[in-house]
């Protein structure tokens, strides 16, 4: 099943929530931290200062990426299986960190929200990364998923109704155990596998 571009974009941008968090922290104004956030409870709107240099954009990027990440994880958790497969062999594949690390390196290269051109440049960079990832069929191969317990495997399997061996990449929340039956759902070139309940 080919992922729709909008859903894939939500998954991709959600995976950069840690980057949004890094940029949010870098936007904190150390001078404003020395003062109380609010001088009085009654004058909340007038007397309060958010300790950020660019509160609207920094907060917006953080919130949007968090929402995208939440939708991404809920989608993986609630995905409905389409087939059962019998695992013959499984091998863990370490995550490819290089393509994922580049945007983090960019965040430490004097990036800040005060430069509109740098914001546009970073946004274009992420769009290109998304297009490359989407077109290559690797939208789910995201190292951030390891934080939430998801791992990537190379599996050899058969369908319950046949004897032909197939090979595929599969993501699973736990270890994929040979000689076990799994429920799967196909995202582009990757299976999402869940252990078949007895």
C-alpha cells in the first residue's frame, strides 16, 4: 500500500520533534530567565513575558512537530493487519543514522529564528529530505522509532497458504522470533509486524 503524501509528511516531520526541541531550547533568552515569568496573577496578559526570543515561531514549530509525532506513533500502534505470515528467519538491521543526523548538524550551525532566509533554507532542506525519503520508500526507517521500542529486521517468511520463501524488511515493537506467526501491514516497502495472538 502506497502511503499518501500528506500522511507520509506527518510521519516525516514528526520524526524531527527532537530537532524542534533543540531549536526551542536554543531560542531561550537567558536575560528573561533572570526575571519572574509573571509579575502578578491579575495582570497575566500584560505583565507576563515568555522567556523566548521568538516565542510564536519557536512554540509553533515545537507544537506542530509534537502533534505530527503523536499522530505517527498512534498510526503505528493502531494499524490494522492485512495478512498473516510465518517467520522463518529474522535479522536485526541497525538504523542508518547519517541521513537523519544532517538536520541536527544544521541546527548547531548558527541557526536561529531571527533570520527569515535561514528558516526558509532549513524548510527547503527538510522538504528535499522528505522527498528523497518518500521516493526511496524509506519513510518508516526512522532512528527515532528506536526510542519508542521499534526495531527494523530483515525477515525470511512464508504465507500460511503457501511454501514459497520471501524476504522483506519489517518493523516490530519487539524482537521478531523465527518459527512464529505475525500479523503484518505493508507501508511502501516495509512491513509493520505484530505478534499473532494465540
